[in-house]
C-alpha cells in the first residue's frame, strides 16, 4: 500500500558532491599536457622496448596521446590507460608488420638501434609501469614509498599508519603479483 | 599432535616465508634473519628461485618508479606538434602563467627552443597550407557525404587497392561538387580533428586509422589544384577570431595555422558542451565565472553530465570554512549537537532531552567529534537539536509540590574534573561553563556493590545532612551495571595469541579458529586495534596494532599462516604481553586473547608461573581471555587458571559452530556496552520532601514523559560501571512517607529489551551528620559542593567550603589507593589559595 517511495526521494546529493570534490592525490592529473610531460619518456622507452624502432615508437606514443586526448573526459586512470593503449598499439603494429624487414636506411636514420637486452629491459620496465598504474592506490603508494623514497618498512609504517608487518605483507603481495604478471607477459625477471 | 617441523616442501612456498624473503631482499631483515634465510635458501632451492624472481621484480620496480636519468623525448618537431594538439585542450587564455607543466597557448613556443621552431616552421611552411587543406577536405568527406561513410566503413575492413581507388574517385567528385559548402563545415567542425590531421600528415605513413590517412593524402593532391580555397577559409576563420587575442599576427608568415588552431578552441567548447576540455571566455560566461583561477578546478573521473560536469567551483571549497567548533581545543565536551538549553526559570524542565555520550578520558577532541558524528548517525536525532552552548545552571530548588518528578540521563564522565584540575594547577581562570558537578562526583570510584548475579543493575542510596545548609540532606544515588561488557565508546586494544602449532592444522580446528576470528573481527570498530601473534615454536608477529575496521585483513593473514611446529606458550605470552604493554591505552580495554588447542609443550609450561605473568598483566590493566580450541589434549586447567588470574573469560570452541554461537556471544559481552539509554527518574514524595535539587546533570535532564519514551536517547553505561547522582533535598520531619522512589530504565543490549527497575528512597529521621556519614557519601558530597563552588565562582562559597576542611583532609585516608581523591584535596587547597589572593 505504500506509495512509490523512491520517487519522492530527492536525488542523493552524495554523488553530486563526490563529483565536485577534487580528489586529492593520485587522481587524474589536471591536464593531459602535464601527463605528457611526466610520462613521455617512460612511454617512449616502453614503445621502443616493444617495437624496437625509434620512429615507430614515437608514432605510437603520439597516437596514444592523441587517443587519450579524445577520451580524456572518460578515462579514469589515464596513466594506466596510456600504457595499456600503447602496448596494444604496439602489439597491433608488430602483428601487422610481422613480415616486414627493417630497411637499413631507416635504422640509420633513426639512429636508435638498441641492443636486444636493452629493449627487453625497457619493455619490462614499461610493463611494470603499466601494472603499477593499474594497481590499487594503496599498493602503489607503498611501492612509491619503498622504491622511490627508499623508506624502510618502519618509516612507511609511520607514514601510512599500517603496521610494519602489514607493510611487508602487502609489499610482498605486490611484488609477487608483479612477478606473476610479468611472467604471464613472457618476461621472466630483468633478463628480458 | 604437536609434531615438530613438518617437511612440507612443495614447490610453492608458504606465504609468510615469501614475505620474509621479500623483506630480506628489501633490506629489512636483521642480520640474524638474513642468516637464517640464507641457510634456508641453501636447503630449499625453490627459495633461491623465488628470491631471484623477486630481486628481478624489485629491480624493475625500482627502475619503473624512479625518475629516469636521461629522459627520452619525442623528436622536437613531433613533440611540438603533439604538445600543440594536446595543449590546445587546456590553453586557457585567462590563466597566463598558471600552469606549470604545459604553458598556455600563447606561451607555448618556448617549450622548444625558438630556433627549433623557426627551423621547423621553415621546413614545414609549405606543408602547412597543404595540411590545412587536407583536413578541410578530410573533414568534409567525413561529414558531408554519406556514401563516403559507407566506403569508409567497408574500407576499414580491408585495404585493397580496389577500395582505395574507389575512394579516390568518390572523393574527387565530392570535392568538386561541394566546395562551396566547405566553409560552413569548417566553421563547425574544424577543431581537434584539424590538429590531428596535421600531425598525421607529418607522420605521413601510418597504419592505424588508415582511411583518414588516405583521405588526407588525397586531399593534399586536390588542394594543390584548388589552393584558392584555403585563403578563403583562413580569412573566414581569422575574422571569426578577430576579437580573440589568439590570432597570430601575420608577420611571422603563417596566419593560417594560427587562426585555425585557435579557432577550434572556441568551436570545440561551444559545439560539444557536454565535455568541455577547454575553458574559454564563452564557457566562462556560460557559467558566469569571472576568472578561471578563482572558479574552476578540474576534477577527474567524473561523468560527463552537462556543462559543469567536469569542473568544480573552487569557490565552493573556499567558502567560509564551517564555523570552527565553539569549544576550544582542550575542551573535551563535544556534546554540542546534543546539548539542550535548560530554561533557568523552569528549573529542571528542559525543553528537550538529550543524552550525553560517555566521554573517554584520553580521547582527543577530534575523536570525540568523530564519535559524535557516529552517534548522530546511529541514534535517532533529537527532535530539535538546540544549539545553545551554555545556560547558567539553576541553583534554585524545585518545590516538590509543584514538580515532584526529576528525570535525567545517567551520564558518566570525568572530563570536567580533569579540566578543573588542570586549570587549578596552572592557576588559570576556570571556565565556569566547563564545570559540570556530575562529572566531578562521577570522577571517583566509590566501591559500590555490584548487582547480584541475576540483576542487571544495582542501586545504592546514601544520605547525609548537608554540611553547609540547614535542613537539607544530601542524597547519593549510585547505580552500578553488571559486569557484562565494555562501553561502546571504549576502544579495545586486543592482542590475539594464536596457536599455529602443527596440531592446529586439523581442518575442524582451523575452521573453528577462522570462525572465531571472523566473529571477533566483526565486533571491532575503527577505534579498536588488534595485534595478532601467531606462535608455534617461536612467536611471530603477524599484524601489529591494526585498526579495527581493517581487521578483515587478519583473516587473509590467518589463511596465509601455516600451522606447524610445537607450542611454546611461554614465549608467546612474553611477546604478547610486551606488545600489549606497548599498545597499552589507559582509556581502552586492553585484552589478550589466547587461542590454543593444546598443552604448552615447549618452553616453560609451568602453570603457576604462567599464571603469575598473567596476573602481573592484569595488575597493569590488561585482561586475559583464554579460548581452547578442540576438546582433546586441551590443558583445560591451565587455561581456566590463566583466564581467572587475568580476570578474563574462558571458553572452549569445539567446532566452527561453537565459534559462532558461543564465542561471538561471549565476546559481544566484552565488547559492547552493558546498558544503553540509561535514564533515571526520581519521584519525590511531596508529603516528605519540601524541595529538592539535583546537583549537576544540567545538560542531561529530561522531561518527565521522556522517561518511557525510548526514542529519546540517553547515556550508555559499560559493564561494572557505576554512575552517581547527588540530590539536595529538604526533608520535612513532620511529613509522612518515604522521600520518594528511584526509577531506572535502560536498554539491555544483550536482549534488546528495555529494563526498568525501581527502588525506594527511604526517609531516615536520623540522617547522619556529614562528617559522620560514610566516606563515599562524604566524597560525593565534597566533590559536588566543590564543583558548585567553582561553578558559582564566588568567594563566599569558598569560605563556606572551608568549613569542610577537616572532612576533606580526612578523605584520602578513606580512599588510600585513589589518586583522584588526593587530586581533589590538592585542588581544594589550590582554590583556597587562589581565592585568598
């Protein structure tokens, strides 16, 4: 006998509020330009690692950013999106050009013929960045504190409020998951 | 049962061993741990493999996270163009040098050196015309010719030469037919696509999006023939942009790209309002903003839902911060939302009724605020949350004949006492507002008897002649809750000692422990913390001081902890008590819970010695609960002894079902308040009491009818907690009957039923003089009178209080172990000194 109550309920203000509150850290960078400044090098390296040719890599990076630019409003995790997109583009490229042989001139022109192990390394690092970008925020900040800021578990514990053992536990899981993902992608360790 | 090390060497390592290895390579392991792991590595090759893998990942991580030594950059030209394409999206004419990473459009050139720009421009001067044309045509194709769309679609399936040539024919026709329409098209659609096509042109050969590419290629050829079109378009664009300062001056030689590039800024934002990635003047006007700096802030991850969807007004944030809590930082009384103004003229008849929550002793203001928030969420809101911060207490007596009933919420706190103590110690002015007599006389423990076994609450009533007033008595009414639980606001510092010896691996026991932990975790709040120690041969810290609301992770840890080895209870107890002491919180309930399935078979397993250490813990305020898992092999006697010595509980889990019913219920008793919504009503007998006055509780008074209105919230009491109310009454010697009756009503959380009890307030014709009354009566009376003296802040009162000096001096003798009583005496001395000055 109750009337349709839900019709009377005003729209929840929570969602509106949420959208208007700027997320503090680690949210979407304020502009694609800034993101570009930060990620250009890493992406380019990754692309080079994937396709092995500087020219193609640059093209792919450019294309990635252009695509992101179009979708900027919709992409929630642009960093992860960039790496993911670049990887897909690179894999597409490799698939489509599987039968191409590199012309000598082009190699000379690009001036970037990296040794294969360097390429492997770049690819692996790029993949790690991709996985990092797609990681939950908490784990990522742990990684940052540990490997970027070089903090000890104890210091991390103080900053995050997690217990020391929990820091260790979570980092262990992060590393293990990364290793698993890398192996899945055909990269066993740093040797490429 | 407790078999020693089991040789469980499969390929996968135990997670905790993995964690240790990770800690090791992360440089966290102590020398001892490192040596131990080194040894293990030699024994078990899979550890070495795991270690190598982790090291590799760690190397990659470090490289991935750290900034690069020599950052790679795109080729300068490509970079400039890309930046332009991207930058166009955020070049905001109003924010001049605001953005750091990327400059506003006007300032974009410096990103690459001017020299490079110049060179690039020279090199591509020719191209620019072509590009402009390409994109115009390309767009034109895309937009105006449906048949072309079809070709596009079909051609995207494959890229044979046939499709290619067909496309070429189509587009040739189209261009010739529709040239006049082009301008209109450009106006609306030049934009991002322009930049994109331009770049694509530069890149020249690309596989992705090949149709656009192809059309651009064609367009270029077309353009060479019909180049006249371009200046027209460009002029048009320039005109449209005249008022904009974006127009590139012609002296540099390329008005067209500048004009086009800037044109699209406005166009995109105007044409595609739902997702404005550009802030233009028009946009600003649309949202009635005057400056981007003050107004707009990009937010992320938002759905595109209208013009303002992606922007949040900073102004909203910068709006005057919600007025800071009226209380100063050291004021713990954060009851403001619950406070009610009592009307002075009406005596006790407060308009509304509100409960004070129990204030914890050492909680910060912020905690209180949070708690208040939570309370206000859970609790049915008072009808009119009055905000009047303070109304001076009424010292007038209520005439019983007019208003025989006094109702209030039984609130227990000692905050006011502590504040006053600090103020007196520093000889600073006392904020009279913060003097709440009930928090003075409730600051003491009077040693009132606990309720009988089957009673939820007990009431103890004492009387004495008022020491300072003629024909007045003081009546102390003390309620005490049964020992059944813990106050809701009281945080829990829980240390769980979990037996992980080999015998615990048994499935039924593991399940029981799991269920037990689940119910335990479910009872924890965010103020609680848990420390989990697993112990077998050696105790190991699994989680330290984990916040109660994150305690769900314990279950994961539990699942990842293997069961192996013997049972060394001694070591576990040692570590447990060390950690419990480390995280000891006076205001919290500190408990150690031991979950074990068997007898201690390693280390010192002497029952009396273990019991002694537990007893020592208890004396430090740490209770000890024991929980036996499984019936066989359980050292029942020892666990019972330990928990008895530790003032804790002892229970046995025989199965997972037990963990549900028994364990959780028992734990609930320990973690939840024993009585909620405690209200007291005193009905005085007008034939015996001429007038009365409740000392204190000004803010906790209720209307008579609210007593049985369970929607009106009131205070909570924890287990074994006593709450005291002191009345000043005028007994009529020639009257008849008793003084009155005391009613108490509260919610029993264990049964969720309301409990109501009543006691008679007897009339004693030979009420003892104050100095001959019981010590607890004296203490309560002194505390109440002292508080009211502070509250009145008048010198005469201090002088009158002086008469009580002998009684006050004698108080510490009656309460030898109560520091608070000494404090009270000290405060009294201070007050005397201060008022004498």
